[in-house]
C-alpha cells in the first residue's frame, strides 16, 4: 500500500505487478478506450461518482502507457498545453472546439 499521492512510477509498478507487462502499448490504449465508453455511460446516467472512477481508470491506463513508452504524462500535458495556447480555436458551442491553424 502506498502513502500519499500516486505517481506515474507507482501506477506503472502496480500495473505490471498486477497484470504483467503490457504485450504492446496499443493494448493499454484499447483498454483506455473501453474505459472511456464506460465513462460516457456513467455521464449519460448522471452518475458522478461512477464517472470519477471511470476517469481515474483512464488516467491510470494513460500513466501506464507513458511509463511503457518512456514519457512523463504530466510533462507531455504541459508541453501540449503550450502548443494549444498558441493555436487559434473555434468553439463548437458545447464546451469543446477545434483548432483552425
């Protein structure tokens, strides 16, 4: 049992100890896609507690993917946000949008 906040390293170690090494990084991405479907179902039902659990499942898998591929997920998000902040965006009207450059 860990104390304090989980890190990418502790999550990756738990995943490997529990499930064994990922046979391919795409296996983790496919599992994350299944968890995303479960998140959507929870949101459609209005079940915020289940949505939180499914969101956590997705983040756990993405942290394992980062460890498998040798990148830090938090650093990748920071780098991507720097790119996003330089782009021009068009709002879709539903809280999402797309970049136009």
